[in-house]
């Protein structure tokens, strides 16, 4: 190494420039090394991602189908309940009509019997 104390101004500047250049060279990014297995790893990673995506998509579709089935079952139960309520109302109406018809027939028969009794 040179004697810095005895060096001239220009030599000190050159030494400082070389030191600064050496520091900057250490910080510069190095050239990337070629990886022979890069494409294979990338393809394998893409295949794994595709498998995971397909599994998620099938799980999502199954969940959606289950929700749709549950909704349809609820609608069917509500429709059956409404039909049963309507049948109950219809049955009550039929009973009332039958009673009304029977009462009307009884009144007619009573009038007929009264007419026959008067003769």
C-alpha cells in the first residue's frame, strides 16, 4: 500500500475514487445464474395451482348446489303446507255446503210433509 501521508492531492483523489468504485461494485446486482430446473419447477407449480383451483371450484359448486337444493326443499315444504291448508279450507267448505244442502232438503221435506198433512 502506498504511503498516504506522502501522496499528492491527485493521488489521494484517485485512491478515493477507486475505493468508492470498489464499494459500488459490491452493491451492484450480480448477473443472475441460469437455473436449469426453472421451467420444470414453474410447470409443476402451475399444475399444483391448477389442481388447487379445480378443487376450490368443485367445492364452491357443491356448496352452491347444496344451497340450491335446500332452497328448493324449503319451497316444496312451503308449497305442501299451503296445499294442505287449502285442502283443509276446501274440506271445511264442502262440509258446510253439505250441511247447508241437508238443511235445505230438510226444510223442503218439512214443507212437503206439511202440505201433505193439510190435504
